[in-house]
């Protein structure tokens, strides 16, 4: 973006953040993340535009759409594009359908009824079994915010290969991860490295879990492993940036 366009975009983002007519779920219904709900969504929109080439006419898939935290600001950006959000928590899908899809016909939300110990313990199967319910090359941008941080290695591999399938040529993947820098894996487990997520067990393959039962309340990956997984899915890393977690490059953007 040019300097003038950048200034205009910053004003646009502030107008979304401060727009009292954009709906927001009640605090006790929000089950995603911490911090300022509206600001977090605006921040991701900013990142998607600058790092994932998100355009107003883009075809967008969000995996883990939650209760609309990012979809809400996207309603103001995707003027001629389209958005599909898939989510395993039914109450989030229902809220988004009622408060977003009814007002914006280019937005739709689907319930993916697969198992997760925290968010959908009654779900059946996994993405390994069912895949993503979309035709190949259907999307220009696919993004996952705080999803890889709650997936087993097998699920991560399946999602990445399915994302490659549904991305159109030249499409972009934007994702957030907990990544462990080279050489400090042992310090994560013995407490010498203090991250704000609890990790106490490693599987020996470069994945770190909350406990020996591979609890997915928090899952981290060796940086080298995450890069290998992306490469195996035919996704080239375009940009990686350090995030708030002191051991991680939490945002990895890929495309092919």
C-alpha cells in the first residue's frame, strides 16, 4: 500500500473498531481468546490485508470462525468477495448465522461436527476422516487464528493438505502457531523457559502438549517441524513474524 492508502486504511480500521452498529456477542458467550474482542478482530484483518493479500473481492475461508471475532470486521472489507466460516462449537455458528449471515448474504457459517476435547467433546471423527467440505481451488485466502495451537500433529497435517487442495493457484494461508525455537525444547519442559501456556510433555517428534495424554489445551511445534509440514503440503513460507509468546513465531503466512 502507498503511504496515503495506508493512512486511509488505518482510519478505516479505527472506524470498524469504534462502530457501535456492528454487533458483538455478550461477554459471557465469548469462548475465544482473551483481551479486547473487537480490537483483536481488527488486528487480524490488518494482518490479512498486509500479509495475505486479502482484497475486497477475495474468496475467504476461516477455519475456526468461533463467535465472529474476525468475521465481524471482515463484513466491512469484503464488499464484493465472499466468506465461509467453519466452526466446531455450534453456539458460535448459531450466533454468527443470526447476527452476521442474515445481514450479509456473502457470509455463511457451517458447523463442522468433529471431536475436540475442549470445544466439541461430543463430536465424531476428525478432519483426517471427513476433510473440508469444499471443492478444490475454492478460496483465495484461508486463515486460522489460534487453531493450530489446539491440534494434534495428525490433524495439523490433514488440515494443511486440505487447505492446499481448497486454495486457488496463488492463494494464501495465514495461520498462528506456538513455535519453539531451535535448541530450547528442553527448557520448555523443565520450566527454564517461561511461556504463558502450560507445556509439560513432548512426543519426541517435535510436538509439545499440555500433558502426556496429548491434551490440546495448548500445542506447540518445533519451528523446523512446522516449516517441514508446510513444505510437505506444498505451501511456501512467504512471511513469518514473532508474536507475543516469547518462544514463538506465531504468524506464518504461506502460499503456492
